[in-house]
C-alpha cells in the first residue's frame, strides 16, 4: 500500500509478523522436545517408584511390594 509515495505497511507487514511468530513457536516447541529427549536419560523403574513414594502417590507398603517385584525381575529366572 502506497500513500504519497511512502509504504504504509498494511496487511503485508502483519502477514510477515504472523508467519515469523508461527515459525518461532514451532521451532521453540521442537527444540524443547528434542532437548528433553536427547539431553536426559529416561528414569529407571526404581526412580519412578521412589518419585511416586515421595509425592504420596503410593504408600510405603505399596513401595516395598513393588520394589520387591522389581528386584525379583532384575535377577532373572532362577
């Protein structure tokens, strides 16, 4: 859009801003996911169990039962 020889912006400028924001959001979201996936190892089952006990999701009795199962499974068949 020209007005007296000067560019006024109009929808063209808003369109560029919109697409710049969309690309920025997509790149930021993808970067965050790949950072978690590649940067940190996954929790072991025992770590998950400890975290659940600490947060109160399971009782100490449930923790001991499940830990015994994990210990039994990690030693393999006898």
